[in-house]
C-alpha cells in the first residue's frame, strides 16, 4: 500500500549523500513536517482501527492522503465515508485540514464536507483542541469516533440534522440510511 520503507531508505541515502558531499541542493532537504510524517504514518498504519483504511494518491506525498471509514455500529452502519486529509507545512504546530468527501446527514459534518471535531481546531475553549503533542493517529481515531461515541447532537455544525434527530429519531435514522444508499456505498 505505502512505500514507507523506500521513503525511509531515500531519506537515509539523502542524509548519507549530504554528509559525504555537503550538498546544499534544496531538493534533497527533508522538512520537519516530512520527518514527523514518516514516523506518524508508520505508527498510524500499525494502529489503524479496523473500520478505517488509509490510501495515498501519491505515495511520495505523505502530507496528502485519503481515509475511508466504514462504521461497524450505530446510525452509519453500512456506509463508507471518504475523507481527504492535507497536512500543512506548519504541522505539528497547526492541525491537518480535513474534509469529508461523502455527502452525509450528520450533526457534526456539514453536507459541504466541513467537520466539527474539537481536536481539529487550533484554538478550543474547552482545551481539547489541537496541540503539538497530537498526531495523525489522534485525527483518524477522532474522525472514526464521530460515528460512535463522539457523535454530538448538543454542539452541531449541521443544525438541521441535530434538530431532526431531536424531533424524530426514527425519521433521522431513515434519512441517514437514504444518504448512505445514495452517496456512501
């Protein structure tokens, strides 16, 4: 799936070549973000929830990847939801940018793909926002939990979905299933 070993070997070769040649060629430099990503992607792949799958459109760019979540319980059982994750150059001081690519009827995910998850916020009142100690594994587990224990009807991004749930839970479930049937297969 991912040629992490080849990326590590390439980085080691670059370091060895730099030591021998003392080259100042910018194309051989590995950014701090990329060094972090090499470690974090390996950790992520070793600790991925069984409901998640990570893919890299370009195996040489660890800073851009897709996450597929297929919940195994709850309202969203039977759906497959795609997320796009972009890790900015200022990572790990700022959180990754995440967008849901699948249309979904969810109180914490807008139909346009924006996501309400406190750990993705740079500044959070409750102290649960992004911190440099967080990792990609935290992001993936947090997104996965939006379909189970972090599903939050009290602090919605999609107010219509939250109010729908409050008014009629069974009709909410039916609408979620309609969205899954039409957009999340």
